[in-house]
C-alpha cells in the first residue's frame, strides 16, 4: 500500500514538472498599411510593384533583430505569418496604391494591364531592427519600363520608425510605419514626369 502511495505522488510530481516545461506559444505577426496624409495626383502608366529583395539574414520566418555590427537575435517564438519579402512587397504596394488615384497600382496577385506600365524593383540595402526597437530601412528602388525593361529612374531613401515596445506586434507596426514613410517618398518620385 505504501509503494502505491509513493508512486501516486511521484507521478503527480512528474506531471506537474512536465507542465512547467512547455514551450512558449508561437506568436505570428504580419504587416499592415499606413493611411496616407494626402493622395497625390497622377495620370501616368499603371505601376506594378515587382520583386522586393531583403538582406539575406532576413530570409527566414523568425523575427530577426540586430544586436550590433556582427550579431543578430533570431526569435523562434515570434514569427512572420508568411515570408517577409512577400509581406513587405504586399504592404508597400498597398501603401503606394493608397497614395495614388484609384486603379493606378497593380497589387501583387492582380492581373497586369495590357497597356503601358512601369515596374518598381526594390532592394533593401538595410532592413534593421535594433535591440531598442528602432527600425531603419534603406531602400534602393528603380522604375523600369514594363515593355522594354529600360530603367527610367533610380532613387535611394532611408526612413526610421520606433516601436512602442519590444513585442512582436509593436515591432511589426513600426516596420509598417517605416514602409508607409517609404511609400510617401516613392510617390513623389513616381509622379514626376520622366
């Protein structure tokens, strides 16, 4: 009888300890659009947001933050809901579309127009989230003639945003704000005569 009594408490203790050792639940985050302050007048060719290239260390689903020049923190608990380059492309395209007259921007996944169009290609030379939650984006982007692939213009822009906290949701919001600022700068150039 005593052996059974000890075994019961031993099993109960093991069950309790195994409950304490569970992994934290994965948090999935995504990007959102940032409403424009104004809509810029534009009557030129349709705009297609093409490929977006990110630094190679961001080619993963986990949130990556910079800890200095040679070290990063890869957070396995906070993960992007889809590959980050696709999320950035989609959010940036929607941000640009919201800043131009309706129907001028082809959102990824929409049918491309048969008429004249420009393609935007974006390469992020810097896409950094600091330990303190400061987001720094440096984008080099080009506009190409969709038919000839001839470069029409090329620009570089750096923007910053600060996360309200170190949580995944606040960091994703800060990246969204930075992309909105980038879209503001881009539409100024897009609407200039080429």
